[in-house]
């Protein structure tokens, strides 16, 4: 690999991927009128997960496969960490790029350990180092090495095979990871679990990930950025999930985003990111009359009864507080609460199921810190829409510093 | 002289012939495997090439073995040479066909992954495709071996080695003492050898096939 001129391993194992640039990359197959991929330019920032999403036949897989030269571009330039991939030996290049695909593509005649250890052995690691690395990788993807190392792929479930596929892709610690619908063939529950695990892994590893899918929800969940591709891989919009949801570039993107864009946006926001409302509170052994006066006579106003450790106990209106001798009996019990780490979707769920349409937010020890109501949620959505609407009028739909220029 | 007495008195000769018979067949199988796998590798990616290779090798099988020996004698003379060429030709079809089938049934995602993680063409062929086609190739070798055991007996016609000599001299001297015993001993010897070698192939299959793809 020394002659490959890629950054030396020690330079790039410290958690950070490298930047990938595509410049006017096209792919034409002989005898076909239209290009499969036409003049795509995009920059994939180091350490980010970029999801290429588009309908079947949009050329998203072709675009991805040109990065590791499984498909040779007809024209244009692709650089990884500043290195032009067309100047590198394709096999050596691919050993520096993790590759994970639908169906996992495990070698059925090799054990799990041999599958995961394949790239390290290709790049000439010692047996000892490879074995240790295999165990480390299996551990990383949540498979007990002692139990799974000697198994064969057919003895694994679909989800487990997919994990092994990811472990194999990561084994030689590549700075870049290409994933082609890796979770497309597993059941929805397993897919959710695998997506969560990929996000957790990525938070630790900081690889540059190019992820191909046709599932927009998956793109929203996993992507730091999403490139929505149309025919011939034309980039319709390249932006953060937030921005695409709030302000789709055109009708095609809007159609692809599908119904419920606002609801999807709620899954991207955490309760801690919004300004919490406050209600009147009283400790449980305070005088009910005082609480009644504090809540006041404003229509719909309610207060919260807390225990001695500030944990919410009961909701009460002024009238209910006035009708009881102890606040321990006032109103109705608090049944549900959300935490600052909950998504706004969770909060909305709590709001919708609450009689008064208010969700209590509690801290790590269960103490009251604020409330969220429907107005807060609506304000958030509104401000998001306004924010991205302004943005797109300013500069061709890109957000954030050094964001890539979408060719359209 | 009873058959058993005959065998007891000639067992040394029988052993030598059996050894030569088996040795010739196995060497021809090894040769045919090398040729067959090479041909299979050369043609499996092209449907037309695969069809031609299969058709040619099955055409060989339609030539009666007796005739093939006879046709080769003027060209290659008597003895080992025509025997080996004939046997190898007959052994090719099952091996070539199984090699092509084995190589072309490797799943596309597996090949894609192999290329994608940086295995070069040769590595993909040897470590993935041939490794996965191996049980099929071995099955082809096994079928060929059974076939050659019988055909090898006819090699005696071209003065080749093996049990065929006993059968031929027995049959040509029918009526004289021990002629029937001779032919019978040669024939039985071929059958017993065939069964033994078949067992060897089963064992070989068990030992060399990965548990991950064993049926």
C-alpha cells in the first residue's frame, strides 16, 4: 500500500474519515443513448454520513460504485482525501474503502472469522493481529466472538449476516465506507435496530459514509446530509435532512419526501433543543388555596403538584385545587412524561394523549423541568420552515459551512 | 480349478493389474480435472463458449470407446499413449460441465462483495469461485472415475495396462482351461476397484468441502 499514496493508516485512524469529491462525473454505457449518470458534482465532507436517495434506476448505486471503481467513470474526476482514485490501483483502492451491500454478500464457504479477516489478510496483516481485529470487530457489531467466530454465514439470521457484513467492511479501518442498501433485505424491526447501531458506531468512528437507499425515512434517520437524486443521478437537492423536509427544492423532491414531512421533522428534533414552557407548581403538602390563587382564573390554566424531590405527581386546575383539602388529591395523576433527549415526535405523542394537551418534561432524576404543549411544537416547525425558506432564497439550497455545491 | 482357487493362485498378478488399472484411471482423472477446470474457467463467462465446450465434450462420449482406441492406434501407436488420451477425453464431460455450472452459480452479491473489498480477479477465481465450485467439480470427478473404470478395461485392446488384459485374454481363449475364471476375475476386479474408489471420493468430499456449503 505504500505505493498507493493514500494517507498512512496512523494519520486517519483517529476517528476521522476523509473528504470525497466528485467533479462532473459521468457514466455512459456503449450503445445507450442516455448516460446512466450525467455530470454529477458533489462534495462529501470528511466524517459525515451522506445518503444518496432516489427511485430505482436513478443511478444512485452506479454513482456510489464509481467511487471505488467497481464501475469506471466515463469522464470526470473523483478524489478521496485529495487523491485522484483513477490514478490508484483499483484493488488496492478498494481495500482502503469499506464496502457493505444488500444481502451482505458474505462468502458462504468461509467462517464468520475468515470473512471479517479477509481484508486485513489481503493488506498483509499478521495472523495474530488479524485474529485480534476480527474479535474486536465482532464485538463492535454486537456479536460475541467466541460464539460466532467459527460459524458459517448460513448459520446466521439475516440481521446477523448484515452485522458481519459491516464488520468485514470496517475490519481494515478504512476512512471511507460505501453502503449499498445494506439493510434493505431485513425485516423492519431488525432494520431499525441495525440503523441505530450504525448511528452509534458512526458516532465513535467518524468515517466518511456514502449510503445508498430508496427509503427516504432511512435517509432522514441516518444522514448528516441527503442527496436526492433524479434520473441519470441528477442531484435534485443536496442538503441536511432538516432543510429538505422543511423546504423541498421542487415537486419531485417533495413527492419523494412524501406525506408527513412535518411529522418526519419532529423525529429530528429533541426536546432539549426547544424552549420549554413553565406552569405553576406547588409541593404536595402546600395549601391548596394558595395553589388555586397562583394558577389564577385564566381559561385552561393548570398547575402541577410535585413531591418533595420535585417529581411531578398530579395535574390540577384552579377549581380542582380549591375543591380539595390536600393537594395529594387534587386533579388527576401525571401519567406520562418525556425527557430532554426525547424526540419532538415522542413529545407530540404525549401531548396528544394528555387530557389537557400538555406533556411534562422531566430530568434525569425524574424532576420537573418544564412542559411542552402543542403551541411549542407548532412554533418549532414554523421556525424551521422559515429558517430554511430564507436559506434557499439566499444560496441554492445549501446550508452549513463549506457545504457542497449541488449541481442542478 | 474353481474360481476361488484360481484367484488364490493368481492373486499376485491380479494385484499388479488392479494397481495398474486404478493408477491409470486416477492419473487420467487428475489430468482430465486439470484440463476440464481450465476449459471451464476459460468458457464459463460466455454462454456460447460454455455451450460449445459442453457439446464437444459430450460428442466424445457418443464415440464408442472401442472405436476411439482403434482410431488412435495408427496415430499414437500401442500402449500407454492411446489409453491415456482416450480416457482423458471420456472423463472431460462431467468435469467440464460441473465446473461451468459450479462457477456460474456463485451468487452475484458474493462476487460483488469480493471485488468490492479489493480481491483481484485471480483471487476471486481461486478463493471464491473455484472454492465454491469445488464440491461440484469433485462430483464430476467421481462420475468420471466410475465411467473410466469400465472404459479402462478396453485399453487392453490397445495394449494398455490394467485388468482389461485378463478380461481380453480370458474372452479370446474361451473354452480353454481357466479362460472363464480369468475373464471373471478381471471383471470382478474392475467392479471392486470402482466401489473402493467411489468410497475414496466420498471421503475426499467430506474432508475438502467447507461445512458452510456442504449440502
